[in-house]
């Protein structure tokens, strides 16, 4: 399997924690120069200190101007070859209690965050000899789940964008794909576990089992498994893979 081009520059949004941090670490281990973007400077600095990335940039992906500025600064260090649009947020509520503000939040972070990031890197990336855009979507971009209609709608939008943009860029050297993890062992899922415990009185083990039951393998996905899929898609050997939404979910989808 062909690896990354030597010292490719990768930008990972939401790279300070969870899946994003693991993706940054895996890309760096594969030889990339990695810039992580997020809202919390201390979290980003800690990830760099742990060897997961080389540089940081502070921006909220929902703020197009701030994200564009952060990407521009990153590009002055080295042209950007890889974008992993990972930043995301999940909120749960029954549909009839999901107001317009909740839908806007989920769309702004999970969908428009991908749009803003891609628009920031593409003008220069299209002229590069190699380019990769990978959006971290979710199995919620491929199927429905109850009580997360806004999040599910946003992730479906990410998958649709991936398919459309891949065709638009097919004549260039840039590929566009999405990875769609199932419930993954991260702090975001830990928050969901806490909510289940609070609302149902179940133990932590029972709450985790409630999420893991969606996976036919009967477990949570590990962040490294998602990162491995991203690194493969970013490699030179995946040049013919574009417009795909790849489930990393133990057979759930």
C-alpha cells in the first residue's frame, strides 16, 4: 500500500481531542506535517506536547472568516495537501423539542464546518500535485437514529456534499471521501453515556452496552480504527477512491 507523499501538510479540524487527535497522531506517524485546528488553545497545545501534531490554529469551524484566516496562516508554513474535516458536535432531543436553533447549531458545526474548511483549502490544493479531503461524518450520515434528527440531518448533508464535490473535482488530483464511524470510544460518547445514566438510572456498563448494541461486533469502535481508515484514504495508493462514504462500524451499515 502506497503511503503519504513525503512531508505532506495535513490540517485536521477538531484535532485537539477524540477522533481528531487520533487522526492527527496517525498522520504525523505516517510522515505528515500536521496542523490541528480547534477552539481551545490549551487542548491543542497539549496535543502538540504529546507528539500528536506539529502546529496549532485557533478557530471555530462555524465561523468562516476565522477558519479561513487560520488555514491561511497554516498555509504560510507549508502548502496544504490534506484536509481532514473532523470537527463536530452532537446534541440529542426528541424531534418536537428540537427547535430551529438546535438544527442551526448542528448544521453550522457538522455541515457548514466542512464547507468552510473545504472552501478555504481548495483554491490552492487544486494546483498541487496531490490533494486529499476527508470528512469525518458518522453512521448517522448513512442511516437514521431516534432523538438526534438534527445531527443526523447534518451528517447526511456531509455525505451528500462528499459525493457531489468528488465528482466536481474528479478531473483534478484531489479526492474527496467521508469516513462514517459508529459509536466510538471518545469523550463525546462518554457524554452520551452520562446522559443515558442520568435519564434512565442505568449503570455505566449498561449505558455503554446500549450504544454498543448497534454494532454487530458488540463493542465501541476504537479511535485508531477510524484514524487508520483516514490515513489509507490520504495515501497515494487511494488515488482512485473518491466520492465514498466508508462506514467504520463493525458491520452496522
